[in-house]
């Protein structure tokens, strides 16, 4: 585990040369890298090494999904995920943002003003995403909840 005083973390938008590092991070944490679009990722880097990422997916109705939040295991529980969310929200504050997460992460997202909502209240286009997620093998032991910030 790295201590904060060892860190030199910079937050930025991803660029094309970051793609392999992002995919490696997401694969190592069993994260979502379907529909990969480098332009939708924000990164945390320690001395130019990708240690965390988050992205948004844009839907036709104009809303966003917050997806692919991942922080390297050696850097977890140090506020990097929170900083990535704040970075993303500061840039995307003008439209609704939805996310799907396991219920054990509900309180974490509530700190950023996300509220739990009923799947029925999701935009139609996002209901399909929800149905897809809850049918995946890795979610069979989880209670997946939908959350939104408007």
C-alpha cells in the first residue's frame, strides 16, 4: 500500500497512449471496458502511471452513465476514487448522471449527492443497460441498485 506522501497524483482526461494501461487496470479489477472510448475517460496518474480511471457513457437522450470507476488495489482507500468522481462531476454538471452499483457501495455514492432510484424510474434507454448488468454472472450474488444525480 502506498502512503499519501509517496504519491504525486495528477488528474486529467485520458489520451490515446493511455488506452492499454486503462484496459489493463479494468481487466485486473474485472471492470467494464465494453464500448471503450478513450475520450470519455478521466484518469488518476501517479508519476505518469495510470492508477485510477472513471468514465461516462453518453446516451441518446443526453444523460450520462458514470461507469468504470477503478483504482489500482495498491492505491485504494486513499480518496483517489472520490477525487475522480469529483473531477468528473465538476465537468459534467449540466445533465443527469446515472449509475449502477452494488448496494454495499450505496453510501459511498450518496456522499456525491447520488440518490437511489427505482429501476422503473430509469430512462428507457438505460433500463436496457440495467437489464443487461443484472443478467451478468458477476452480479448474481450482488444486489444491483440504480442511482441518479439530477
